[in-house]
C-alpha cells in the first residue's frame, strides 16, 4: 500500500463514472445512479474537481467534435491506479469494520 | 402587438460581499413569490413574473470563464449575468435540486477565493490610503475606511471558513 491521501467521495465517484468516457452531465447522472440517488454532484463542485483531476493527470479531455461545446472526459492510466488504490483502502476499512463489529458470519 | 410582454420589475438593493448567502436566500424568496431574477446589475435586480417557485437561483464568485457557463448551460441552468466577480444562474425547479456546491472542499475553495479577492482589494486601498496620507492628501482617508471595511469582511469570511473546517474534522 502507499501513503496516498484518501479520495473524497465526490472524487471517487467522478473517477468511477469516467470508467467510460462521459461529459459533465453524464458524470452527474452516473454518480447519482451508482449511489442509488444518494450522491448528487453539484455543477460547481464537479467543474472544480474535473480541473484539479486534469491537473493531476487522472483524467483527460477528449478531442471534441467540431461545433460541439460539450466536453467529454476520460480516465487515464494514472486515474485508474488512483481509483484502484482507493478501492484497496476502502476494502481494508470494510474488512476491519466487519471483523470488529461482526459481518455476516457472526452475530 | 398581441404578444404579451412578461411583467418586469426592478429592485435596488445592496448586499455586503460576505452576505452572499443572504442575497441568494432573498433571490429565492422572490422566486417563491413569483418573481424570477432575469437581469443583474450593480445593486440592481430585474425580476420577471413567473409561477411561484418555478426557478431556483444560485450565485457564486467566479473568474470570467466561458467554459464554466457553458458547463452550467449543459445541465439546464440559465446564465443570468455577472456583476464584477459574481455570476448568477437560475434553473427551473421542475428539473430537480439545483446546487453549485455539493461538498465541503468546494465550499471552502469558494470562500478562499472570496477571501483572496477581499484581501487584494483591501490591501490596494490601504496602500493608496497610506500613500495619500504621506502626500498630505485627505482623500486617502476614504481608502483607509474602505480597507478597514474589507478587512472586516475578510474576518466574516474567515469565520465561515473555520466553521466548515471544524465540521470537516470528523465528517466530510
């Protein structure tokens, strides 16, 4: 494991939504769908997160069709790695929680 | 002409920068009463008649950035206008909840951006005030008063920032 910081919930879901290329509105819909309506990304939050993630090299802007103002983003190899690291971290949290509080095996 | 013009009214009102949440609340109350924000100007708000509660209004301090307004229009929001660094949007309430910020991190970044603007303008005024005072020009007093006011605003924004940070210590 590494010492990377935990991802925020918004970051995690945005990256997960971008497993397949999406435009902004698509990311919002996908996140809401994945989280069963619990996580609703607001426009300003998403826009800011997308630009920080581009700076970090986790996502990239796909070359747009001419005339279209809609921007499409996709996950990079680095972004995928960040996502996988976070998944490992989350698994550890869940495993420890279940071990101590009792998962399905104990009651 | 048979086409009916939408009834409009102009309200002049002043809000301090640090009361932007109060301003947003007021604009939404107006929309609830059937007056949707249609145009903005310096201390000037133009409303047009709408079904009560038909729109949700949001405002934000944001640098000039066309791709951001495009992004918001993509999700169904209408760009109303800009006053200095403040931008105003509205979206039909029937499209669902409309927010600009959905996590603490982005709310903090917004507050920090406002704080930076206040600091920059405040320091500029202080400098002008001091230079004028040394030059024996009494007009500098205006700048000093303005700088003090902006520093007070900075304190208010700082208070909001600290409150958010405290909340984030345990929960995101």
